[in-house]
């Protein structure tokens, strides 16, 4: 290793021996092999399968762009995409706004605040299947807690998962509740990265709490806002466990999302080629 410097620049020159390169590749090999076998390989294979008619057993039959042409004519594909978009429109803004407000509350220097942060984060690391089963019981029209509390208030109970108009909003509420802790922690990290000097200067100028939030907090959180927006959009179009466990796509296909339709084609009806083509349609979104 040699160093060369002058008044303007400092350059670092590094030379590697063959032994260094060997050990570097040796330690990188497990990751590279895993990447090729379990990510790049299946991506290429599924792309080729999307041009075939394959029932998982037997020999694939080449159909060219037949699967993609069928996608355009499949009304259930359009229905599932609309349902996924509806879920996205409801869940992404709601989860971002609520998690931001929660992060602001959890950013206060109060006794026991760590406990509350942990409590709100716990649902995120819990199993989605377990959470879905729990909320299925909460939404139960006869014995569920939600209708019980509505009855205490003198309000009529609802068939939350059996009503086509209420099923998707009910899934959204459960999903937001589960994921709000994760977004809260990201917001919280961003909030704690904002310099306190800015708030102190704003206070001296007579800015209120709301003005500080609007003119300091929100603009400086824009990179985090963009990150959570992109992650939220990607995650919402991949929703599957909730609909599969709680509604199976019903009632009347009201919660039949695109990933659930892909799953049904691939593993229930064994239409692997058509399911692969649908997966690449989702990838385009």
C-alpha cells in the first residue's frame, strides 16, 4: 500500500495480490452462488415459462405471446388489478400519515417512551398469518370484539368480511395496524436527524408548533417520505396473506388481489405459464 500526497489532493493506491483476490472471491462465493441459484435463476426461468403452457408436470408447450394476449382479455386480471390499486390508494396514504403522527408522539422525551415504541413495533415482527387469524376473530359478525363494542355504543354490528363494500377497508385497517410500527421507526430515525438548532431559531422568530412542523419537519423529511412511499406502493401491490387467510378473495371477488390470482393460477389450477406471465405484468407495475 503506497501513499502519495500534495497540497491539493491525497491519493490512496492499493495493489492486490492473487492470494488477496482468491480469498475475496472465496468469501463472496456463497452470496454469489445463492444470488445466481435462488434469484437470478428463477427470474430467468419464470420469464421463459411465461411463454409456455405448463401444468407443472409434463413437458412445457411453447405458446409464444399467447399468455400475454390472454392477460389483456381476462376480466379477472383487470378486476384483481383494480382491487390491488384500491387497496394501495387506501392503505399507503393512511399508513404514512398515521405512522408520522405516531412517530412525532414517540419522539417526545417522556418516561417509559421506549416501552411504547416497542409495543407499537411488535405487530410488525409478528406472523402475518397469526395476525390475520386474530383479526378474523375481531371481525367475526357474531362473536367479534368489534361488533361487541359497537353494541355497547348502541350501534348495529356489521358483517365486516362478508360485505363487499366493507371487506377491503377492513383488510386495510388490519394491514395498517400491523405495519404502522415499522414506518414509525423509520420516521422516528428521520425526526431525530433534524438539527435542534432549526427549531430553536424558529421559536425565537415566534413560530408556532404547527408552523415548525409545516416549514421545518415536513420539508426535511422529504427523502424519508419518498422512501416510504415507494416501499408502500411495492408492498401494497404484493398483498397476499391477508386476503388468502381472511377472505380467500371474497366476497364476490371484492378482495381478489393480483398476487392471490397469481397464486391460484400457479398452485391451484397448475397454470404455471399463465401465472408467470401475470407475475411479469405485476413486475411492470
